[in-house]
């Protein structure tokens, strides 16, 4: 059997109404319309309630089909993970500060539908700390939450370190769910020092959004490693990619009658807790040595002054490929200071990962090109540096 798939304006009110009928089966499946999208109505399997159109940092577009069961399993898992065993006794309410054509924004709406509460929507445009505190004041449930990307958390923490009212507002929330990309360890430490509960979310559209919170899987979700790559099974998995059976079969292999999702990420798994270490494909070969740029970036970000830096690959005449540190020009240019900063980063990387992993140079840009999700646009960066 099939059902209609209709593009829906990605405003919170339109999406809430469409998702409610998609979940109870009385309405069509939902395709959140991205800005400038020309998506047309289509027909999908009747299990499908939501289709998320993505184009990640690699620039490869996908249409991920999600079932009612997967979406509800995600919402239930989140409630348990955030609220603990007493979650069912407390009402929860969410602040919507992310676009609803991304799975993280859609999940705020889904959790609100399941909880029977109305999300508090952030105003259009960039969010500042004062506006966010105003949203917190409007929460009237027992437990208030918000989903953010690391850049938004950084803005709030910066403000909380100089404003008692901002700090108290953030500390009064039951949790700030942060995902979409790795959150720098220094930012997590600053949040904890202010009494702010930050929960790191890991997942993708293919897993109905975050399904590991602080590395711990939702109930029924099982992680495992195959040749260092993280695979995930459980009720939150997508049906696959619309119109792409070969791509679906590759990304969602069957093993003994159980479907898994190949995340493309490398990870470590200790006592059931997952620590994601980077992208399996974000590796360069420099002078014959395989180097994970995600590992290099993690070490570089431990250097004072480079906490928000991005490490990208560039061609290199001598070694074939090399890595470059890219950061924002936040002060008057000082070549000697930058040379010293690069040397510190190179020494730190050499000690942690070996000399071949050392970045070749440091580049400062007026601003980093970003995707709408807030992630660095690696395609644009490589093009600019190449």
C-alpha cells in the first residue's frame, strides 16, 4: 500500500499540524520544504510518515524515509534518556531553535506532540542570549529542554559567564541537547562549571536523529563496530533512501535478519558506551601514512586559541596530501603570533599522533563557510584553499 507525500511549509505551526496527521495515519507523509525547494508531491510506502531531504558537508543529496514506528521510538527513547525513570511523571516542553527541515528541528516537534505540549518557537534570524532567556521564561511545564548546535551553545555560555540572569536561566533548564557536530571539550567544561546540563546527541536522519546521548544508546538501539566503523541497529532506523534501492542496500545491510545502518563514522565502544572518533572517509594519505583529519582536528582544538578551528585536506606536491588549520580572523593580523600558534599546534599534534600528522599551515578567514545546519561547509573550504 502507498500514501501521498506532500511538501509542507517548514514553519512550526504548519509542520506540527502535518506531523500530527502523518503520525495517526489520517494525513499524507510529510516532506519539509527547504528554502528554495521545488519538491513536488509523490507517492511513498504507507509505512513512511516523514521524508527528510539532506545535503551534508560532502554535498551529496539524500531523501531519507522514516516510518511512524521509527519516529515514535526516537521520541520515546529521548524522553527516557533525558528524564530518567520518572520521566512519565513530569510534563516536558521544548524550545524550538533549529530549522524544521532538519531532523533535529523535526524531533523537537515530535517530542512536543508525544508530550502533549506546545514548543516555544525562537524568532526568525540569529538567536541571541537575551532572546533565548525570553523563551525560557515562557516555558510552563515541569521540565524545559532545548535542542541546539554547538555554535548556539557557545553563544549562550559566553553570555552566561558575564550575566547572572542568563546563567540562571540556562541552569534552570532540565537539559540542553547539543548535536549536529562534535562539541569541543572546553565548551562542555565551561557549561558544567556554570551548572548547565548539556547532553551530547549523536545520530543522523537515517537513525531518526540522535539515538545515542552522551554515548549511551536508547532502549532497543544496539551499536557495534565492524572494522572500526560504527553500525547501529534498532527501532529508530529509516526505511532507506527514496528511489535509491542500491544506495539503501549499501547503507542498511542485513545481518542474520537484522537491519543495520552503516554510519560512516569511526568509533570506540567500551562497556556499551560509544565514543565517536571521526569520519571513516575523512582520512588523507600523506607521505604514505594514513592520517585521520578528525583526530588531528580534535588535538588542534585543544590548543588555546584554536578551540573552533577546522582541519581540512589540501593537495601537497611533496607528500601528496597535507592538512591545513582554518580559523576565523578574530583579531588584528600578527604573522609572528600566528607562526608561534601554528608551531604549538604542530608540536601538540606530533606528540599525540606522530610527526606525519602535523598540519602544514594555518589559514585565517574572515568567516567560515557554513551549511544551514551550522556545520562547516567542507566542500566550500576545500575549494577555497585548493
